[in-house]
C-alpha cells in the first residue's frame, strides 16, 4: 500500500479553506475513486489527471486509486485540485521519495497535455498559504496576482513535468519575484470640465469628504453622469489593506487585475436591466456581484427609476451593513460590499419637471418606483438644473476649481474623521453620533422642526447629522453649527419635489 498527502485550498467566498488531498494506491482491480463532496467538475478531474500524467511521460498506475478530499463536508468545485491530485498520485507511486510535500500548497487545472491552466481566486489562495507559512505552487499566469501578498513565496508553474522536476530536485524552478510597478492614478476627467452647477459640485465634494451616498436629480443633459464619474477624482487613494481586499474580490470573480491600477478605487456602472443577483451576487456557486466589485469604491446607478423596484430594495441591507450574506442549501458565503452609491435620475417620466407633459400624479408615480426605505439610505439629494444659455456658451472660467484642488480639502476632512473616530462620517453608528455630533439645545429644536416639516424618518435625520458633521470638517470646525445643519438640510431635492406635488 502507498499513501501520499498533498495540500491545496478550496474557494468559498473570499476565503480559501485548506483541503487535504489524500491519495491511496492499493492492489486490486484498476479503479479511480474520488470522494469528499466533489462537484461534477472535480469528479471529471479523473480523466484530466489520467491524460495529463500519460502525456507528461508518466505511467498511470494500474491499481485501485482512492483520492480523498478532506474535510469531507466542505463542497469542492472547479478544476483547481487537478494539479494536487496528479502530484499525489506521483508521490504515492514512490517517484518523490525525498520530497517533503507538507511545505507546499498547490492549485491549478490540468490540460490533457499536462500544461497547467489558470484558476480563479489565486490571491486569497496565496494569502492563506502565506499565513500557513507554506510555499505556493500555482499556474504561471496567476503568479503576478498572487505576489500582491507581501512576504509570500510563489513558484509559477507551466506544466506538470516541470513541477515534477522541481519537486524531485532535478531542475529547480526560479521563484517568482515581486514586481515593483508604479501605480497610476491619472484620471482623464476633471471637475474643471463641468460648467456651472456649483451646488452639485459642492455636494459632490461633501459626498467625497464623508463617503456619503448621493443622488443627482435633474433634466436630461444637465451633467449628472459627468458629475458622478468625477467623484473618483476626489476620493483619497486606498491603503494597502483596502486595495488587497478589492483585488481579492476581483480574483474570486475571475476578473483580471491590472497591476498598474490595482490601488485605484473601483467604479462600477451596471445597466438598469441588471438583475438582483447581478447586483448583490449569488448563483448556485455564489459569485460576487456589482456591489462587492465596487467594494471601497463607487457604484453608479444611472436612470435610477428604470431599475426594478425589488432590485433596488435588495441593496438596502448591504448599504447599511457593508457586506452581503448569501445562503444556499450547501453553503453560506459572505462578500464585503462597503461601497459608495452615486445615483442619477430625471425628476419626471418625460425628463423635466415643469415641461407641461406630465401631471403631478404621473410624476409622483414615477418617483414612487423608488421605495422610501431605499431613498432614506441616500444622504444627499441634489438638484441639477438646466443651464442657461449664458452659462452654457460662456468661455473657460479661470475660477473653476480642478479636482486636485478640491481633493486637498477632501483629504483634510478625511484625516480629521479618522483621527476622531477611525472611520468616515458615513459609517458612524448611533452611539458615535451621540459622541461626535453633539448639538446644542437650540439646534436640536431646529432639527426637530425641520424633521416635522420635511417628513424625515429617524434614519434620514441621522444621515443629515452625518452630512452636517462632514460640512463642519470641511470648514475645520470642531462643533456642528446651525449653518452646517441648514446646508445639510438643503440637500433634500427629491423630498422637496414630493412635498410640492402633494
């Protein structure tokens, strides 16, 4: 009897749990049995491994082969275990007598020729492998992605025969090296490109400073999409941990990672025909959706009322929790989803509010496509009016601020927030609001009256206080003042439209 043990890792959400692959060769009628809650793609690895071994110059053992993928209750999917199974069979045949396989973890799908194909989730695989203090063996095409993990040992492998020669000591592979790539944060767009719309620009600055959700409401062609896309130019860069989390999600989703831009915040813009699963993630084998791909970045929803109402409502919980939990019969996964929502919409089904083509009932029906609980989670509702002909045809204004100039103020506000609470204002909980957003008695009465007049919910009230705290930070004020509260309350454009129409 011969037994070999090889280590690999599964892919569950953004985690990579350890899978121990035990290969046992015994006398008896030739057979190849694979056990351990393997999905169809894993069971099919028997034929891929058989052909890869033969075409790589190995003799396939005419014995009873049993491969156990432990733990047995962990679902295994995909072809990522092919390489480990093949090496386990080689080791069980006694072809690697002097090799300590316990120091390695390997992942890779085998072609029938013995070549090694890429897999999804190489980044979380190497992160877990590094924490376990083992050496990662994975496809060469995945090496650069895996090396985003600091202090990791990675060998990029192209074929099964090359890996065998390396493990047997006959021909060592060269360790993959960490590439020092200068990350680029050059944006083609700039705030100075937008004419007029000073109120909307101010609101966008507040949104960037406090990481607040924002909604632009105005007729077609007023610059709502331009404003939304320029939010990226105002946000501070991600730190190393945030960038690694974002890259991990892309890795699990099977999307390429550009090493020159991997520290740049993501910007996702799904079409209004997107399904709820496309937005939040899911499927029989749960994959991250748009909200997770926008983690630490921006999710832009254009033409907001055109989205199905139930599709928007599935965003409510992740907007509060910063994560999405997906439960299936066989597994439960959790993806991070701490995104900043930017939305744009027309105020009426015909485009403009007072164009004479829509009645008040039609406008209200159009706005009511968006549920009130969803709107409650948007901090800033900004009116983007149509520009006058004078503003539209005006020449370049030397006083137009660039994104770089505004970003300096945004970074200053961010520093104040993290020094005070170690988080952005949009993420403050109720207890932290009571600590860092104290109002005077007169201001409390002012806010109480405003809530009654505007019909604000308690959630909207708390979000208004957070916006006022951000406005105070931009002005370098230690305490929230009445003018900050008044400005925060002025960014309730949709509430004002509804009040006028009722």
